[in-house]
């Protein structure tokens, strides 16, 4: 495959080329991996950046409804919007979030929107790399906003937060004990908490929930990357499309403030370091799990068990071998 040809098509906004490239970064084949790395490297020279927005919430909170209406708000403003998903549970269920495109019927018909469902993956590390590279591809293809959706099941939020400029948490209106339902760590990650379904009969409950979260956010440690009054809780209705422009305004205010104060850039730099670190760790682990390395481990293990080598000496020899297996 001609990497620069594919890369140039992506830079020209060719959607089919983009889809092909995402398939390439999703591939587990070693030769594809090499091509994917070369492609990402080629595209990064263009230096394009989108606003990367992570979005999380438990199933049923209204994520896909929100992405559809919010995406339409952005598209109507002339922005190009890509939607990606991180779904660590899809390996188990066999399905995937965003898999059912009819959930975003209007947005998927828009020329300036690109929706990519999450394929099945076995482990979060693989999901993370695939999504991160898909984000980079969408940026290169000229999208202004990349929305990265994840289900609120724990670890995947961290992965998404590590590749986002801003993180949104969607919450549903609830009784009185709803705060306990959201892990503190996830709340701390959020830049904006959106209490969805603030419409009809649910409006009073949404108002209470929003006040509860606003109170809880005030108790959190003030973050240096935030201006006064952030993180913030606000009400939206994805269904009747209320509060979505206001949410976008908040996002822009926060993003611009961070850009002007250098936090945007330093966040991306920290993320790049983090992903470099992850790549090295995962590559080392993959090597350690290769059949050659496993055989060596077994052999050294025997030596250690029989007292022929100390654990430390065996480990040192094993690590030296690792580059050869
Ligand atoms: P997801 O699982 O988080 O993607 O949630 P969905 O977007 O599939 O929505 C789950 C249910 O909540 C659907 O029946 C939606 O119609 C409903 N829903 C989503 N957003 C709203 C909203 O703003 N107001 C109301 N009343 N219902 C909503």
C-alpha cells in the first residue's frame, strides 16, 4: 500500500480513505501495524488539531440521543464532526455501542459527520490504541470536533480522558442518592456534567440533580487548568434539544481559556508522553508473551526453582534475552 497516497487522500478529506485507514489501524496483522504507524507519522506532519471531546455515561442515560442532537447543532454551525467509540464490553457482548447506526439516523446522513462504530476488541490496551489512532486520522481528515463516546463502566473513562481535550459526563435525573452512583474518580475527570432528560415530568428531578452535582463539584479540588466556576453542572435535554447550544458555549469557553493559558498544549504534551509510555509497556508485554519468551521464562524458572540461579540473576539474563526472542 502506498502510505503517502492514502495519507494525501485523508488530508483531502476523502471519507472512504479515512474509513480504510481506520480499518488499517484496527488490524492486528504485523505488516498492517507497520503501515498504520507510518501513516500516522505521515499525517502528523500536517499538524491538524480537532477539539477532542470525551463523553461518558451509563447505558440508557441518553448518550446516543445526545450525540445525535449535539452533533446536529455543530453541523448546523458549519462544523465537521466525527464520532468514535471506546467500548471494552463489546468483546464480551459481541455487539458494540454506536453499532446500531439507526440510533443516529439524522447525523449519519450528514455529509459533514462521520460515525465509526466500535469493533469488538479483547483488551482495553488494544481499544485505546485503535481509538487514539482513529482520532488522529479524523483530525488529519479535517474534522473540527471529534466526539469519543464510552460507556460508563469504569476503566474506559480513563482511557478516553487520556485522549480528550475535554471530558463530558452525562447524568440522568434521579431520586436522592444518585451521587453515590457516580464514582468520585469519574466525577473528578469531568469538565462538564450534563444532567440530561431535563424535560417534561423529569424536569424537577433534573433541577434537583443538577443542584446536587453543582454542590458536589464545588467541594472538589480546584484544578489549575480551569477558570473560575469550572467544572460545571448544567441541564440539557437531548430529546427536545434544549441546552445544547449552551453546552457548546461552555465547551468553547473552557477550550479557549485553556488554549490562552497554555493548559491545552501542556495537556496534549502530557498525553503524548503517557501514550508513548503505554506503547513501550505494551510492546514489552507482548514480547514477554511470545512463545519464544515463554519457553525461556519456563527454562529460567526451572533454574530458579532448582537453586541454579537466583531470581534476580535469572531475571537479568531473561531481560537480556528479550531483545532476541
Ligand atoms: P444511551 O444508552 O446512553 O446511548 O441512551 P440512548 O440515547 O439510547 O437513550 C436511552 C433512552 O433515553 C431512549 O429511550 C431515549 O429516547 C431516552 N432519552 C435520551 N435523551 C433523552 C432526553 O433528553 N429526554 C428524555 N425524556 N428521554 C431521553
